[in-house]
């Protein structure tokens, strides 16, 4: 009987200990649910908080990020290099520092309206914070969407229509430039100015040139408000040279056109 009583006391003690262990585990589990950041293993980087996790850019190399439209992507260049890869190649020849491409975020068909909300995305902000040179190409689709299908027979936009689009899109451009500067105020921002791809068409030469000139002036006012930002002019490269420097789609540069743009970009990067 005594041995049996001792056995039951042992079992009761083990049951009590197991109950206490379960209660402690429940309390810690509840704490994790109510306050997930209190655990030592919680890591904001692994949780996807990219906007705050970006390391500082090294001053011992040039880190390039690209943002914008199909020109930023390099559409029209048979080699796929566009002005981005060509700029990096030029910088590697001219600079003593190594040059690295962080990411090219160029998207075909991108407009100022489409680009604005992407600047709130943590992944985009992460890329921009890792760069000390940011290349921006945007605005061409805003101005010339109605003229890209020249062979469709649809009426081409008038200067009045183009100018109205300049006014609306330039407001968004200012918001884009301001946002980029806020995300990474230390980076050099290089905005690639617009050219008139339809300069060889009589009906689009004058209105197109006027609208592009108006746009580039507004872009210069916006970009030059920041000391470490500049506009690279491309307008003169394509005047009288559309057949020479445009691809077969009569809108995007070909390899030679991109090369000239890249050389101008590289010349202005310190």
C-alpha cells in the first residue's frame, strides 16, 4: 500500500509539473501573438521591411539605379544594352571607381502617372537607397501616346493638345523628382530629356518640336532645383538624324542613338 501511495504521489507531481509547463508555454505563445516584435529571433529584414533595411551606399564605387519607361529599359537596342549598360561601360572607362548596376526598373509604356505610385513601394525605395547615381527617363509616353501609331490613320495630336499634356505631366514630374530626392537625397539624379521622334514628319515637326522644347524647359526648372541633379539633353541628337539614330519602330533609339545618350550621361557624372 505504501509503495502504491508513493507511486500516486509521483504521478500527481509529474502531472502538476506538466500542467505548469503547458501554462508557461501558453503565456509565451500569447505574448508572441500580442507582441510579435518582442522576440529575440524577430528580424525586420526577413519580415520584408526593405524600405528601412537598405545599407548605405559605399563611396568607393558607383552604384547605378534606373527608373522610368522603355528608354530606361533599352527598347529598340538590338544588343539589349540601352543607355544604361552603355553608360556603365563609359563610366568604367572614365572613372577610377568600380561601377555597379543595382537594378534597372524601366518598364515599357510607363508614364508619369504610372510611375508616381511605384515610388511608394518598399522594393523600389530599397533599390533607390542603394544607388548613388539614379538615371530617370520619363515623359515621352505622356506626350506622344497619340502619335505612336502614325500609320494607323488616326488624327495626329495638335500642339495645343501636346502642350496641355506637358502642363499636366510636368506637375507629376515634379512630384516624382521630389519623391526620389526624399528617398535618397545624397544620390546624383540624372534626368534624360526628351527628343521629337517624329521630327521627320512634316505634320509633327513643328508641333512636336515646340512641345518637346516646352517640356524640356519645365523639366530643367524642376530638376535643377536640386544641386545634385541635372538634365541630359537629347533633343539635338535626333534633329535631322531620326533615320540614323532611331530603331525600326520610329520611336525608340537604336544602338547608335543609345550610345550617344550614354556618352552625354557619363560626361556629367562626377
